């Protein structure tokens, strides 16, 4: 069995995330404490207890999701002797999950990943005034159709495909009025359904250019080591190990298309037959099944999940 370890992005957060891990495993508690200390913030209490409105803030949700993923990575190593460098052929992460993947593969320290995601979340939130941007999922259309819909809806504003998640699920991002136009055009173009997403900013589009500039500067000040296993990057949907290239792709990723659908197909083409999702929720496992039913997908986010995985 050839495995890739994959890491979830924003939208997988929920109040209570990581609490069972912290109660069951001291290494998970230490991981959350390390993130708290890096950020000089009691993020773990917010994760465990809420309020939800604060956890949903991009600057909190991003490091919180990374913290849960890395807690699972460390629990697997301690409890089952399962190390990323030995068991994974590749790592990949959806949007912010790329930072989790790099930390899991030893490319970023946990502290640096925490601080970078805090900066990234703040910069993304500041890039566009609240209410000016939006994102919507177009269901039942492929990427080419979604891109055509977005181009027609733009009318001088920003409206582009932001996430190619799976066959029949493409997210568009940009100015709110343009996204609203895209919804009505999508209905005429045969979309099964279109849904406005509950997000605080229009990620992965040109409106995020100010945030990309912030991240370029922040990444210049951080050491990125070659990952112990190749990263399949969102922007290229192919493997990368060069630190300079990784930094460039992380900057491009802020405004660019998350090519998740293509990334999963790339993994399969490299001989991967099993994707192990590490962290909160089961979003990526669900997408994997939609992309290719021959691929096995397992989600590990709770002690019960981990015990079942180690037993198997």
C-alpha cells in the first residue's frame, strides 16, 4: 500500500476540535501548548470551548486546524511508530493545509507554521473589506465550465475559480456582486446547485494580492527545509522539494487556484492508492471518494479514529 498523508483546510474547524486528543494523549496536549506559546495566545481554549464566532475568524481557524493536524501526526508517531518520513510517499494539504503538510514533513517548525498561519489569516482578512468579497460553490459543473461562468460574471470585477475540489465541485471567488451574477449564470448553464459559502473573505483570487505580498515578506524571514517527503503543491498539482520553489508556491497559492482535484489524480498517477487525512473533519476523504472511488480514504482526527487505524 502506497500512502499519501493529506491535511485539511478552512471549513473543517468546529468548537471542540482537538479536545479529545488532548484528553487522551499527553503529546497532543504538549503540541497545543507549543502552538499557544508560539502565538502568545490561548488558542487551545478557543478550540476546545469557543466561542464559535472567534474560532471562525480566519486568523484563529488557520493555526487551529494546523495544530490539530500536527497533534495527530505526533500521536501516530508516539503510539504507533508511524512517522511521515517512513510511511508517506507524499504529503499534500488543502490551502492552509499545505503549511500543516510542510510542518509534518519537517520543512517548517511547528512554531513557524503557527506564526505564518496567524499572519496569513490576518493578512487575508485585511485584504478585502468585510462584505465586499464572497465565495460560492458551483455543484455539477467542471472546471472549464466554472471558469467560463466566472469570466462572464466578472464584468470588470474579480470573479475566478478559486478551488477545483472534485468533479462537479468548483468554488468561485471574487467581488460579491460578481459572485452573485455567477450564481444566476450557473443555474442557466446546468449547475445542479450553487451555494454561497460562509467565509470571511474571498480567498484564492486576485483580491488577495495584498495578503500575498505580506506572506512573501513573512516567508523570507523563515527557514524552509527540504521536506522529508515530496509536497504535492496546490498551485502546480505536482511534487516539489526545493525550499525556494516551496516558498514561491506558498506565495502564489494566496491568489491562485487550489488544484485539489488534479493533485489527487497526480498522487494516483504516482502509484498512491491510499490517502490518510490527518486533522479535523472528513472533508478531504469525502472529496477523494468523489475524485476516484478506487482510492482508499481514511480520516484520523479523534482517539477513536487513531485506535481503529493502529489496530488495522
